[in-house]
C-alpha cells in the first residue's frame, strides 16, 4: 500500500497526518475580532536593543611590519597575526608551536606609522626601498648580515625626528597592503579586524604614543596614509589629521593613548605640548578624539601608584616607572599624578568645574602592545612583548629597552602578560564594537577574560544584583559604565550601583569587587576612597573592606594554584555613603582575582632556572570598568 509523504515523514515520531482538507479546516487562531492586536508579547526579549554580548580583543598588536620589530629581526607578519588571533596555531620566532586557548573576537593590527613596512620591503628586495639614499644604505647593511647596525641607525634618526626614507610611494604601498589584509580577514559576526596604526610620538623621550582605529574599511581608509611622528609629535596635530579624514570621507576614527607611566608627566599634563594652559576647546577636542585610555599592557599597569594612592593596598602591582620610555630621564615623584589614570580622572573633575569640559573623561581598556604578532596574555602562555623576549632559558636576563642611563633599563622581568579589552556590544562587527568604544561601554583586564558589568541609578535595591534581568533593569532605570549620572530625582538620597563579575571560565576565581570613587575636596585637593562591595568565600564587609584575605594557593616551585578559594561569580549593590549632591564625582569598579603564578614562575618551572632575588613570581590579575561620572545640574 502506497503511503502518503506526510505519513512517511511523521510516523517515526508517532504523529497523525491529517488530510490537507482537514488541516485547512483547523482554525488555529482566535475567532476573528476576538484578538485583533497583541498588546504584549509573551517573549520578554522583544524590543530589547541594548548590548547583550561581551567581546574580547586587542587594540594594540604589532607585527614585523613595525620597523622597531622587523628591523630588529622579527619575522611574523600580518598574516600570522590575524590567523593566530582568530585561533589558529602558528610557529613563534624561536620555533615553538603557539596557540591561544580561545580565539579573540576582534583585533587592531596597529603597526607603527614611522617607515611602516620598511623591514618587509628590504626582505622582499622591493625596488621602492632603494629609491632613497638611506633606503639603499640600510638595504645593503641588512643583506650583508649587519641588520642590527641598520636598526640602530634607524633608531637614532627616528629619535631625532628624522624620516630616513621620506617616501609617500612606500607609505601608500604599505598602507594598501595593510588595509587589504584587514578587509580580507574581517568576518562580520565571527571575527572583527579593524584598520589601524600607531602614532609614535615621544618628545624628549617621553611617551605620547596613540593607537589610531578606523571604523571604516579599505575604501575610505585609503584616502589617507598613516600620520607619523615624522609629521608632528604634537597630539593636536594628530587630531587635525583625524578631523580632516572625517570631513573628507564621512568616516570615523578614534585614538587611544597608552603608557602614561613612561611619559614623565606628559600624558595628563596641565599644559599642552606647546606650553599653553588647557582650555575648553582643547578639552573638547581631546575627548572628541580620545574617548579611551589603555591603562594596562605589557609595559606596566597605569591605574594608580602607591605614592599617589597610599591607602590603596593593591596599587603597587605590575608597575614600570623608573623613567621615560627611552630611559633618558629618571622619574620624579611630582610627575606621577600626571601619569596615572586614577589621578587624571579625578583632576578632570576640577577642569570640568573650571572650564565646563573635562579633558580626562576617558573609558579604560587593556591591550598587549606585543611586537610579536602574537597577542598572548595568559601567564602560562606568554610569548613576550617582543621576539627578543620570547620564552627561553635566559629570558629573565634579557633587556627589552637599553636605556641611555643603565639604571633605567627595561628588563624582560619588568614586563607584564597583559592585557585585553572587554566590549559590551550588540554584535561582533566593526560598527557595533567601534560604537561601544565611543560610548565607553568597555572595560580593561590585565589579561584574563573576566566579564564585568556595572550600572548606576537612584533606586536600585540590593536584591536586584541577583536578578535574572539584571541588565534590563540597569538600562531601563540607570546608566551603564562610560556614562553620566545626572542630578538625583526628588527623594533620592545617593546614587546606587549594581555590579557583577564572572571569572574567566579557564582562569582563576575572584577575590572581591571594589568601588573606587574620586572627587575634589572643598580646598580643591583631589580625594579618593575605595570600598569593597562584594567578597568571596562568604566574607563580610566591615570598615569598608572584606574581612581578611581570600587566601593564597600558589605553589611557585610547581607554578600551580587551585580554585578551592574565591568565587566564580560575585555580585553587589552599593550606595555612596558620602554622597554630596553638589559635588562632582567619578566612580569605577576594580575586580581582583585570587593570586596565581606569574609568567616568571612558569618560566622557572619549564626551563628549570632560578629567578633573581626580588623577581615577582605571583600576580593578582584584575579587571577595571570604565567610569561613571556624577555631574550636578548647572
């Protein structure tokens, strides 16, 4: 007997197949007129357009196309950088197979603008290198086995602000290659690649570097070439370049400063580079073009400093602050408030009071600044900031930057396995992630993939920190990180905050969540205070701190730890107990993990070497939210 197609399809799951006429006769809707319009959807997620996803990426990665990497001998280029970042295995400079434990969601390959691609063109015997006298000289040195001499000569000229190549032709060829690759590896929804470069200004050896990120792809980006320190070492000149690009193309870009800790007070100075006092126009332009600050990376964490924040017991980890970036000038204590993120955020409040605009109103992110094409950030998988400090038996003895003053050398052991940016966005695309960066709905981590979220409002209740619709309540009745909280409605006593943190699923448990507040005192002095908001292992908060330490399971000799202390998830509600409705304030969250072995401990175990006395062997990885600013009306 011939069976109907319907029977053959459904009989295996014991469903009855009705004749077509019977099916058509079924009225599966309410009678006409009884429910003409659905007033409310059963699905609670209909209409939700706020960011539901967190994406992790690195906005500051270099390859061999950066001259300070390629001319020094690095060979992993953009292809390897993109393939590795999206999760593929590659071979490191020393021949190790290396792979991320999980792919990144997005990447900015930010090779230096200064003679971008020079080393690669020399390797390829590209004719364009030999169009100039210096190009021919460096080409001959490299080909005769004296590449290091060519590199040192390039460094000398660059330090003087001299472009030894000065070839717009070479710039365009290199930029065409960079933008083509960025577009080629871009997979919207899966893996986002941004067009970008690094502007490498360091007047008098003081670090003022910025990474420039395009929202746009090749078509618009090819209307310009990267702006370099040869063009100008003044950030205001960079902003003019960015403004001209947007005016001419209709595109968008932003710049991200980093390593204020190596600027000797220049990064957040009270005057412009040309010596003028900061004014409202400067403040507007700075925040227009620089909405973010990279406050943790391989060359140190720049949140706070013990000499500026003496009451912060966690301010002293992973600091790199002996001098400026070239080691030409040692650090003086009075430089520190103009180098670190927290004092800058607080000083910005005073500028806003005076000028009506805050020049230091930035979100906080992490990045690697690795010059290896390998954005590794885990302590047990750290392949160094540069190829000369890749894992080796002698890495702990290596010097990354040989300073003019040997006491200011930067050694491999001074470097950190850091960091990453977390972004709350609606989807993994250039547009969505870039827009999240503009609105500062981002956070920094020192390398692990902690998920962090914070909201501020006026009527959040303690139990709401545990609600399933935490984010729905946060957006509907408050503001997310990176936002402004305006004057309280009638009856509100103080701002209330909801915060959550979830550990890296492949990482360490959490110890605590802390609230950091900054404000300006009645005498004009910068003020700060830290409260513990949530504590692991059931500890209570007393006198604004968790009762006791979470503990420490690190076995340095074996480079191991266990997650039998701490919590995988922490949530908290906090109300400012010292709130003054007439006083500007800035708030941000810091999340601390339990102690874990530092990369130096993994090196010591793997290579069976003894680290020098005083070498840090443990680390407390952490995450930092972008701030929320309270601004009174008027």
